[in-house]
C-alpha cells in the first residue's frame, strides 16, 4: 500500500478501477432464511461486491466450473448460501458470543414472532456467506490473486482461495475466531 501523503508527484500513486458484481441468491436459500428471520423485508435476493483492478484488461471467456455461465458479465445467479451440512461451520450460540463477542452478535428480540435462539442449539457461524463453489467460480473466472476480506465469518472464501491459489488476508472478530477458523480450515483442507 502506498501512502499518498508521501508519494512524490504521480508516479507512485496507484489508480484503482472498480467494478460492481451482483450475486443473485437461490430462491430455496431465501425460503430457509425467512423461516429464521422475522419479516420478509429483511432478506434481499441480491448482494453486491466490488472488484478492484490496477489496470483495465480483457479476460478470455472462462466457463464456470461449478455452475452455469462464464466469467463474462457482472452477475452470478443461483448462488447458494449453506446453513447446514459440511460446508456450513456451525456452533452453539454460546460459542458465537465468544467468536464475535457479545457486543457484535445480534440477540433474539422480545418479539413473540421472532424465532427463539437456544444457547445449546447449533446454528451457522455466518448466515450470509456464499458456498465455496460459488467463490471458486468467482476467483477462477476473474483470475483473482489477492483477496482482502473484511467479513471473514465462516471461512468459505478463505477455503476457496486455498483451492484457487489466491493470497488471502482476512479480518477476524476476535482471537478466538482466528484460532477456531484456523483449526477448522486445517481440518477441512488438509485432511
């Protein structure tokens, strides 16, 4: 990273080109989440991400490996967001308080219509991460070599980076989060 205050003239300044990508969430995924979250307005079917490049270039068409389509275009459709199974990192609510710290984790409301969260019931560490296969298609198709992840949560993007040989820098919510994520990643990717 270059400090603009210390840069001499414009020869050390890096100009970034940004482009927006849209992810359209699979309808069955939204249905699963609506059962857990009150109010249908709280769940949107599309999410956006920004892609930063240092210069403009034209990629050849690369078919997606795990889903329909290719790297051409700016929309990924039928994106999965696993909340159960081997791809979803699940733990108890008590452990989530340790991972995220109590101040950073939403608690059940006093509203009787809200789903009850039990301290010993397993739930995903993150409700909003994409499946590893969708991240892999994104990384592979755009030839991404470096990811800076400000929302590490369940680690699926980290796992995709390992499979696609991309460097990964992630910000964890606590030391416990970092340790548990390292243990989970080693267990899943090495064994």
